[in-house]
């Protein structure tokens, strides 16, 4: 079995402050986030019901205690009933208000962009009219971007922890692992949805605290936080210093697209692209299999036409190179791209772009030693929307967080991910087994060996067994009107460093 040093050296990116690598494997300017931390306990949380229950109970348990703080970053935050639609008292905004009234100090950053403004402005107004003054909208990102980081630091002196992943505390993300077509506990406006989050205890919590504090305290707050009235204090309490509690090593990673300080943060003229660097490092390192769950799964361009630095750093292209080297690649995506609402109008553009990448990988797999399978989820009556953002490699490494595989998430918007290895080398394997057991509707005992399990996954996908449904691999036809311009300027913009 590999040692922890072996696993960290193999899977974690090596930071390069000289920015000589591409994409740059360097932290953003002035950060206190560490390279990685050991001794953490990381628990995977599958689907929104389980995640929101922990969020709700953790905050309720802080009420009435001394020296408690909450740092909460959301792409979308609203009055979802976190314990289910049948329990009105679990309204998420009421929980935050009660925490404030119960002596907990709250710092809340909600995204302020076109897609989320209606939801988040309503939540900020509701909270502020009830005395929660440190609820703000954050509009610091490149034009047409967003703050997409989804995480919370729960600073309870008796039980400090952090939560992160693909799950906002919002109506569309609440669902059980049953993913029923009709669920009286799910809001009628929501649909069956699959997500993945994690709970972290231990030294890595400090890195997530720094990730939030640096945004809240940044010199750009005068323009970037709305409203900043009354004047909101900076966070100056001590960062958590937590001892070893487990076997997991965690590397916290970010995306901050390049833009001016007028639009972004003080570090935005240089940005940060460590999520991108970590994806590429893991794909190039994998020897046996790569498993991906992703909402978008878009190549930067047509992989058959990419050259030079663009090809070297395109995730879909590099998955093709892994297949050429004998790696088996399994991918889970939604049968449609976007949720309903205003953003659904971009669905044809995203789907065309995804199909370019899928067709490319399938073509490579047909004539090389590796393999490729792609599937979506279905409950027997209706599709299950795949909203998770996770990659598992060789039963050794997990990469999980808020960033999708697309140019926007990897180079443009604000995102946060965690890379995880385990000194007893069980975390990645057990998470793969848990996910595949849910999707394939098979007991985990049938899924011990990753390569045998991959073949079961592929067979079940092609035969529509369990919840898996074969995703059609079709040769892309004529692109939608204005495809290239709309993708590059609206749907999937690039804000990374200049490419050769």
C-alpha cells in the first residue's frame, strides 16, 4: 500500500510561485491558505437532504453558545426547508436569523449576478430587515461571471467544522437518495437531483476560513459588497487552530478569473487557477480509471482542432490522452444541461459543445487500449439531474467541490475545490463504491475491485440497469446559430492567462 507521502506527492499539485507552469500552479496574491493539511476527517455527504440536515442541525446547536461564528458563501441562498417541505420551521433563512439572535456572529456572502440576483437579493433583504446586517451580495468577478463557491465554516468551539461541495442551501438542491419522481418533502418547484458534498473536521477548516476571510476583508469590499451600509466590520477573530482528528490530507484549491480590481478582488489581475492545475495533474497521473460526475462536461473547443498549450491544458483532450494510454474513463452527466429558468435558453449551445467532446472521446476509445462510457441517471419515471462536481482516480484520489468541467468554472468564475488522499487509502474507494451502489442499485460488496466494477458500470449503462441510462453518443450536426460567439462571450467565457 502506498504511504501518505507517496499519495500526496503523486496527486497533490506542487505550487510554483514563479508562475512558470501553465496553467499557473500558484496561490492568489497575499493568501494564507496552506499548500495542504494532514490529519483531517472528511465525510462524504450524498445528496441535498443529508447535506442540509447537517447544515441545519450544526447551526441550531450553536445557538446560545459563546464565541460562535458562521462564514457562509453561496451561489444561491434562499428559504428552503432544510429538513423537508413538511417541516416549515426548518426554513433556512429563519435558521440564520435565529442563530444571529442566539448570539452567533454571521458573515454571509451571496453571489450577485444575473442568474441569482432575484433569489439572493430577496434573501439579503429578508435577513437585513430582521437584523442580520452581515448578509451581503458579492459582485467581484469578471464580466458575465459569478461567485460560485459553495461552502460554510461553522466555528463552534466544541465542534468546529466546514462543509463544501456542489450543494447550495436552496430549493433546487434538496432531494433524498431515493430521487423520487414525486416527493411530498421536496418543494414542488424542484426535481430529482443528485449532488455530492463533504464535511471537513481538522486543520483544513482553517484553509476554508482563510478562503472566506480573504474575500470578506479584501480592499475591494467598498465596491464589491452590496450593500455595505451600515459599514461592516472586517473579520479579526483568530482563525481556527485545530489538531489532528483523522487520516485525510486535504488540498484546498480555487479559481479566480483574471480581471481588474474594479470588477474583482485585489488579486484578480493575476487570478488563481489551482483547480484547473489539479484536474490536469490527476488526469495525467491516473493509471487505471477515472470517474467523473459533472453538470456540464464541456471541452474548451473542438478537441480535434486544438493544438499546443490549448490542447495540453484542455481537460477533455487530456482525458482522450489518458484513454490512449489505457485508462478507463467513466462519466456521469445530466441528460439535459441546464436547470429550468432563464439559463435554460443556453441549453442547445452547451449540449452541442458537450457532444463534440463526447464524440471525440468515444472515437479515441474505439481504437485505443483504454475505454470510455458516459451515462445519465433516471428513476424509472423521470430523469435525475446530475449536479455533482467530482472526480475519483485509481481508488486513491478525490477532487470535489463547486467547479464544473468547462472553461467558465476552470478559468473564469470564483470556485472552490478540495483534493483528498487518505493515509489508510480507503476514502476514494469507499466513496466510489457508495456512489456506484446508489447509481447501479447494487450492493457495495459487488463493487470492490475498481476495474471489474467499471465493467459492471458500463454494462449497466448500456443496458439501462438500475438508475443508469446510456447517454447517446452522436456525431454533432450543424451548430446552433451564433454558437462560437455565444459560447465564448456568454456561456463559457475564458478569463485565464494568455495561451500560446
